[in-house]
C-alpha cells in the first residue's frame, strides 16, 4: 500500500519509463546526476512513506534522466538500520525499484578497508558478504551479487583503466565503528571491507528478482589498522576527494549495460 502510493507520486514527478538501471549513491557519492540529460529530480522527503535519512552526507534525492542513451534512476542518500529504522524501511527504496519494473540495480557504499591492501580510495566489486553480528531476514542460497553485472563492472574498469578488486563485505549494524578486535575477527573471516549498509537492499533485491551489483569505495582503513580513531567526517572527506576514478568506472559501466 505504502509502496503503491510512493510509486504513483514518483511516476508523476519523474520519467520512470524504460529505465535500464537504478543506481544508489552512498555517503558523499552524490554525483552522476550532473551528467544526466532531461534531469528530473525530487527530494525523497516529499515521497509518501519514504524514510528520511538523518545522516550528514546522505542528501535524499531521487532523479531520472538519460546518460548516453541509457535511462537511469538515481537515488542519492539512504537510511540505515542504525538510525533506528526497521529492515522493511531500509529496503523501501528496493521495493520502489521493483514496483517501477526496473530489473537492474547498482549499489554503492563507502566502506572501511579490512584487507590491509585496500587503502582509502580503493574500489571493490563485491562478490560475497558476511553478516556475523546481525540477523538480516534471511540469507539467499546463492550469492545475491550478479556475476553478469560484476563481469560488466570489470570490463568497464578495463576499458577505462580504473583499478578495481573483488571482495567480501562485512555488514555491521553500527551505529558505532568497530573495535580493533572485531576487525581482526572480520579479517580472519575473509572480509575485505566493512560497512553498515547495502546488504539488506541486496538480499531483498535478489528476492524480488532484481539483478544487483555493489561497489564499495574504501574511505578509511578499518579500526586498529593505523592506530588513529575513525569518524564519519573522515568517511565523507575521503568519499568527496578523488572521486574521479569512481565516476569514470560508473559511466563506462552504464554504457555497457
Ligand atoms: N566501519 C563501518 N562502516 C564504515 C566504515 C568503517 O570503517 N567506513 C565507512 N563505513
């Protein structure tokens, strides 16, 4: 019911027909909209039933437009479980994507580097996740990350000469950053990156039959690696700086889909 109302509002305000892919931009990653032709943009706060982000750096907009002939729906800003929202609310945008008939989804997030080789600025294409301290509804039988979209992301990286790696994302519910001991545990468990988002969305999208990929941009070394303490400000600063390779990768990827 809530989804139907939101869908109706979005269909009136934006051009949602024939969208090839929905792209969700995480912390400090609100670019790309600037490159869209025929940009239409709304504040997600005006969408009936849409959860409002309380986090700095998540601006809460939804837009549609065309990039090199591809129709896109871009969502900037998301809500997190640690803000006090239920998983049903966290994945509300995923239901909307489904209701609009969009079949592909690219998620992005800012994450801590657990693998010591992944310094701030590294781009990681996710091919698995662990969620050791949380129960997120249920886990899919096979990886929720699309092999096909991941292959296209790698192809796009090759064409545009952007360095990417593959990796495993550790989903933590927050709200605090992890302890050093938790990061050591996550590393031993095979995690390469750690963050507080996108896994619920990915799991739901899989359930709804949406082909999904996720790219993490490492914004900081995870807790205990450098000895200095972490802050959301640092996450935003790294995300805002040197985004160029991420933008290049996303644009090349969109050309390929
Ligand atoms: N931990 C958890 N979430 C994060 C981090 C981190 O180090 N960086 C960005 N999001």
